[in-house]
C-alpha cells in the first residue's frame, strides 16, 4: 500500500531523509538477493543445458558428415527437405583481413561509404559554446532547477548500527 508522506518542518525533512536512506539500503539488499538468485538460477540452467548443447552438437556433426557423403544425390539442389526439417548447405560471405593488416589502417584507407559510424550529439561540447552560437544549429540551452533529496548514507548507517 502506498503511504502518503508529509513534511512540515526541517526536523521532519531530516527524518524523511533518514527513512529514504533506510529504504534505499533495504532496496539494495533486495537487489543483492535478486542478483544472487538470478546467478544461482543461471548456473543451474547452464549445468542442466550443457548435456543438451553437447547432444545438439553431436547431432549436427552426424548430420554434416552424412550430408558430405550424400550431397551429390541431390545435385543441383543445395538442400533436401525431409519430414522433420531440411539438411543442406548454403553460401555465406565474410570479410577477412589480409595477414598483417590492422583495422585502423583499413579504416583509414576505405572510402567513407564503406564504413558505418554512429553519430551523436556531444552535449559537453555544446554546453561549452556560447548560447548565441548554437542558434544557427537550431539549438538552445535550457537551464532549470530540479529538486533533489540526497540522504547522508554514512550518517544513517551510523544511527542504524546503534
């Protein structure tokens, strides 16, 4: 049930900061418990899944060996449908680097159209500029006051330890 808090004095504000910090500490405990539970579940799932992964890998190896022996039987097709699926081969392409070539060198040599880059606005650079310089880019700086309530964790932990 949601509590409706009220604050009518500095003493009550101080008390609410303490209560807020205690709730934050409790929440950290819940999150730590959750993390442990999730990690335990992941470890159990990995242990349970390991023989299944091994079985699937073995099946894939057997099917691949069978396909290599019998691929000629379905030529010119590259696959063969069966009752429970299809086996075959498909073409794939990968870009590889020549021996001794580094990514940085390749990026310098490639035309821009061959390279993907993520563009983003650098907020820190923009905030360092005078506001009048930003107008030509359709930007302006909005400054506003925002409320915060930051408990003194060390002080609250000290009181809780008593």
